[in-house]
C-alpha cells in the first residue's frame, strides 16, 4: 500500500425503498433530485478520483445518467449501503472508497477533503467516519439518526440510537458525537468486512458501523466542527431547505451545484 498511489473513489449507494421516507432519494430540492445534490457536491472534492451512484433501481440510474453522472447497477438483495458499495467497488481500480449517503444534500466538500487527508496519512487504516457534535439534548434519544461514543484518541467505541448514558448532557457531549453520512474504507478491508455475516447489534439496532466494531476492527472518528441536518423522515426535508437559506456557505454551494 505504501508504494501504491492512493486512489479514493466516491460511491453513493441508493435505492427507492426507504422505510421511513419511501423514494426520498429522488425528493426534489431546488429543481434537482436530492441524490444529485450529493453527487455534485462530491465532485467538488478534488481528492476523489471519481464519483459513482450504486443502485438496483433503474429509475434512479436513469435520473443520474440524464445529468451526466456515472452509475453502477447492483443486485437488489442488499440490506444496507455498505454491502451495496462493496459490490460496486469489487472490480474498481481504487485503494479506498468513500461511502456518501444520498440523503445528505448539505454535504460539505471540505469535510470530504478532511477525511481524505487522514486516509493519505494512514492508508493502512480500516475505516473512518465523519462525526459532528450533538447540538440538542433531545437528540440523544432521537432514534432517526445514529450517535457514537468516542475515545480520546478518536476511536469510535460503540454506536447507538438512544443514549445508554446517565451523565448530564454537558458531560455526554464531551464524548458522544453524531454519526454523519460520510464513511470511508480501505477497499480490501471493505471486501473483507462484508464477507462477515451481519453482527448481532448491527441487526438489532440497524447500525451498519457495528459490524466493524463487533468484529474488533478500528473505526476512527473524523470530527468536523458542526453537524448538518440530513433527510431521514419527510418533515426533515423542510428543515434542510430552511438551513440552506440561512447559511452563506450552503447558499454558495447551492449556486455551484445548480450551475453545473
């Protein structure tokens, strides 16, 4: 690996059958499907050699191709994005892969750059996940997004949907962070990981990252300065659109995305 050039591919796994918000991946934001916002923002990260959408749904593929994007068709049996991305990159010329969630239309390219720099510094690492601060105490028990406990050396120790801790909120905020939709793997590790069966807590809690942790591998937190709202449920789409209007960096990115 040390003698090989680092090649990081960006892959957005996507399907139409979302449990909490069916067809959300194609929800229109400012004239573009939500996933197309993610794809175009990912293209602004110069560290990625290319960006692909991995999907089993022809309707998604047709939309991406119409906008000039690259699509990899996958099987329809995948239960999570990690296994879908593993299939997509199995024959790809890359050393690492950055998995980007298609329901994060506020994705910041500089966060991808930050993660890519860590990969270059430690290419033999297993996996990296961007994390953000937990802003509100109610978020600790909000099941629609995943939180994690992080050690002082940025190792993610466990992930959960509702906090198992009893310490005051200010104390929990010092070691609990929000899991963001940017997860990276060394390619060979990803293929090895997905050869393991789904782990018990992964299955019980619907948290893909737990397969890494439960099998004893290293999942490193990549802390970013602030969390961004994603679209897990229908009412969160309006929250995202309001956030764009109120944030100058997001407005500038929106202009770049729409102009592409």
